[in-house]
C-alpha cells in the first residue's frame, strides 16, 4: 500500500489491565479501512479485553482510543453503536426468541422507540441473514439452534447493525473446519468489498495467516503489528512459542515441534 | 404470525371484559349483570344498588385489574433484567420489602403515638413506606447480582430477604398494641376489597405511570434479551434502563403491596403463561399481553376467592398461590431439563 494509510481505529498509548494485573502498556497501533485483521496471542494476554475496550464495554487503565479521529470516550453509546458492532462470546439461547428478531435487534440504533422495523430495516435483516447463509432459519427459535448456527446469527446481527467497524471475539471457536473458513471468507470479503474494518480474535493460526491482511499479536505485555508477510518474515510469530516445545515454521506457515 | 397474535390479543381482551363484569357481580349482595350495568351509569332504580356498585364493586374490580396488570408487568421486566425465569416481585423479596415498609408505618406510627388511621395522609404514608421498602430490596438485589451471576443464589437471597422482613415485622407486632396488629394482619392477607373509592385516586394514576414506564421500556427490554454487553454495543444506556425498570417496579409492586397486601406468584406466573400462549420473546407482544392477562387472572382469582360462600372471602393471596405455584414448578422442571 503506497498511499497513506488512514486508520479508522487508533490506539493511543493504550494500557489495559485489571486492578491487580497489567495486560499490556502503551500500545500505539491502528486498524485500517478495508483490512481484515486477526488478533492473536495466548490465553489471558488481553485479546478479549482489547476488543471489549474498543467496543466501549471496558475502560482502559491509561491512554485512549480514537475512531475516525474522534475520541471514543467522548462519544455517546448511540454514536458508537453506529460505528462499531461487536460479536462477543456471550451465548444467546433464549427460549422463543426468533432468529429474525435477534438480527432485527441489530437495527436498534436506527429504529423508533418501540423498535419497529421499516422496509429498509427489513431488507438489511434479510441481506444479513443471506450473507451468513441463515435465511431459511429466520423463523426458528434461538434455543433450537446449534452452536455454529447461533454464531452465524450473531454475526448476521452485527452485519444488520451496518457499522464500518466489526469486532468479533473468537467467532470461529465453536465452528467446524468448513464453517470456520466460510465465516472467515465472508468477513474478509466484507472488509475488502465494503471497506469495513474487521478485527477478530482467534487461536486458529493457520486460518489467521491464510486469510488475514494484517495480524496484531499480543505477547509478553507487548504489541506486535504488521502485515501477515512481515510478521512471518521477521520471526515475530515465533515469539508466541518462546517457552514451549513448538516453533513456527515460516516455510509451511504452520507450527511444528522444535528440533532439539 | 402477526395475525395469530392479533386474534389472541382480542380473545384475551374479551375474556378480561367478561371477567370484569363477572367480578362486579360477585359479592355478598346478589346483583345481576343488568343491575350492575345500570348502577355503573347511575340508572339504577335502587339507590343502595348504586351505592354498592360504586363504593364496593367498582373499586374492587378496578383494583383487581390494576394490581394483576401491575404485578405482571413488574414480573416480566424483572425476569428480563435479571435474565432469570423465576424472578418476580414476590419471589425476589420486593413485596416483602414493601410489606416491611408498610409494617413500619402501620405498626410504627402508633408506637410513636401518632395515629395515621383514617387521616388523609394515612394512605399516602403507607404507599410511600412501601416504595421505600421495595426500593431498598431492589438496590440490594442489584448490588448482589453484579457480583453473583448464579440465578438460584439470587432467588435464595430473595427468600432470605422475605424471611428477614417477616422477622422484623414480628418484632414490631410483638411490641404493638392489639388494634394496630389486627389492622396489619388483615392487610397481610391480601385484600382487593379493602380499597376505597377514594384510594383509587392514588392507585389509578400511580399504576398508570408505572405501566407507562414499562411500555416505554419495550425496546430496551428486547435488547436486554441478548445480554447487557450486546445491548450496550447496540446503543443501550444501561444505567437509564435499569433506573427505569427500578422506578416502574417500585411504583407497580410497591403500590399494589401497599393497597392490597403482599400478593404472590402473579408477577412470576403471568409472563410464563403469556410466553406459552404466544410462543414469543418479543416484549412488543409480551408486555401488553402480560398486562392484559395479569388483569384477567387477578379478576379470576378474586372471583374464586369469593366462591366458597357469599359472606366468606378467602384471602386473595391463597388463591394466587394455588394458581401460581404449579406454573413455577413447571418452569423449574423445564429449565432443569434444558440446562
């Protein structure tokens, strides 16, 4: 990319953690338009916390986040809801709650006081369901779906929210292999064709390397960020396996046992 | 689908209207529906009929309708807010808190040598005391639920609040003169008939305000179905929503408790009955349907409480418990199965 990159989500010396535990300090990275980014790192490094902080569900210990140059902490919930949608790991299996109602709730920032859907809203809901391949499930109840189906519905809800930024916390965790690829392909296509900024956390290294434009990695309280190629070339990915018997093999783009 | 809902809603409305007339016709004096009708419009030949209709039957029926509607709306929004199918104003101790407030007022004032009985501020003081008691319990429950996510633990806690409130009330009773105790005991049995025409001047507008808040909360409640995190990322102001649910629950459950005594299980059972009928989770359906069905069920309970004989009236509490508890058992058995 030769032109100047315009970052839609920018972290400004962001420090995250809890009262008794610091996750990382002084992160200065940005996620750009039209980029499909994987957020990787070992358990407990702060992937979820970062996504939650960008979604304004958690507060940073220090620093701040800007979205399109505006400070996130100066925006109202409504303004944020029109910019950022979030697919969390929270399970939604409410009895009698219909798939079309869940996706319709994605339109909440735009609907009236009682949440009536207009023709335009309905079209967005249908489109979202079609994109994730769940259009035939629209009348089904959430408690009758499989984990993978529920995940797709929650992604459709984020799509119906029609935001330029979509954050997903381990969206592929419950899915089988074909489903993982399908969902990632869909997200990549949305990033590339509609110029959305899509960031998802994952433990699926091979999928992240194969599908994503950029990778953000949290390791040892530090942030590493770059295009997939860059991170492979400069050995950054190998840091993930620092004190394990595993190593990252740049040639096969996969993990192998470290040779003694 | 929407058409089915419309037909169901119409059927429930008709049933409520029929039950309201039937409820007006039940009581110590035998009156026909026609006499009631004429009495309502001031065309009764007999002045005593007009008096009975306007001063006994009408307040009783209006109170039954409103209290059923109020408790059901409060129960529905508590079930959604706490993500707990067994939440309700009675089970979570909100009614107990209101009772404690009323006890403190009814028993406490005479202890201080002040007689509130029959004064203009007596009814207002009782309602205010009930609101304070209900609010105190709600604040505690909310504080606890931010720390404990286990729904059963919250329920047990609600029961503990109920027991604690009862214990404090018993101490108050022990210290109180006989007259005050008697009026308190009568109150605890739950009575719809004790509400005077003049009380309706407080009851009707306050319940209407509480129900209006509940209806205004339909969209936030729907968003909360997905959990607080999702609701917030879709633009929900969680603090304002919680405050709204609190306020309306205090107005609804607190006021009903103040006037009718603690009435159990209606608030818990009606939302489930409505979900069974409509098979929906959308509050645009559930809220109006719960309000209507709650009013209707309370009328039915009131009629049933007067069935044994014309003179004897069972406490309405006992009837709501007999109707509500089977529903709760069904809910527990179902949630245990799916969990």
